[in-house]
C-alpha cells in the first residue's frame, strides 16, 4: 500500500474519528464512563448523519467542514503525541518552541488534507469490532472496518489513551500501517537536510498550498 493511498484512506479514519466529537457536547461523566468502543460506534453514526444532511457541506463548503472538524473532532486528538510519533528521533532535536510550532503545523496539515475527503466518505457503512480490553485499561485499540461495495473492508484501528479529560486518539492504523509513522521518513529527511526549522517552513508552505488548492496533491 503506497503512502498516498494510506493518507487517502486515512480520510475514512477521520470520519470514524469524528465519533469522538460528541464528547465536546457530552457531560464530562459520560466521556469518562462510556467505553471507547461504544463512544466510537454511537457517535460515528450521529456525526456521519450530521455531515450527510448538511446541505452546505454536501455542496462543497469546505470551510464549514473544516470548522466542524476544528470544533468537534480535534479537541479529542493528542496532536503533541502524534507529532512526536511522526518525528521519531528528530523530535528530541526540537526545542519547546519548535515542538509547539511543529504540532500546530502538523495539526493543520491533517485537517486540510482530509477535510474534503471527509464528506465523500460520509455514506460508507462501518463494522465496529468488539473492544479487546480490560475495564481498568487506559490505553486501548478501537477497531473499525469500513465496508466498501465490491472491495475488501478497510481496517481502521485507533490507538486511544484515557486522560483526565477523556479518551484521546494518538495514532491511527490504516490497513496495518500507522498514519503518523507514514510521515516519519519524510519528516526525518527534511530535518536531516534543513534542520527542524526547515521542517517547520516545509510544513507551513505545504499548508499554505493546501489552503489555496483545496486538497493535498501527492
């Protein structure tokens, strides 16, 4: 599976990841008490329905879709952990301010890359797998299969950790390949050639390009 296909399929993952969106409106007790697999199942269907019925999003209003992702989904991702995983050993070369900038740029990259594809996958069907975890576990994998007519199901596995503010996603596995690790070679190559500041500039330039183009071109 190519890097481009991994990143495109990850748009499916973001649809399912939107399941955590209801935590933004739900009481804190619910966010802490409901098992992560039940949260994913229950709210995925709710969010997908919301996107499907929104005429502006269906008509291609990408800005409104980005606002939806920003408000509902992103608060429940640990982007600092995701960026550190994507950077690998290069993360230790960055100072606190650089880590802050890298996290912000990586967050923006993921949002702008998959915003348009999110609506395109809104009518897919999902197979939510039983959670294999103990009640006391604070680090779990939530497994979902995206069903596609005439094709093999796409496995989406979420690495989630329980924090004081609820369950948060820190990695997504698409077809057995880590989304954040998929960026690691690219990021490390840039750091090796241009340093950490070079990577920040690279990500910033890519985000400006995506803002104008509307979607990632890889």
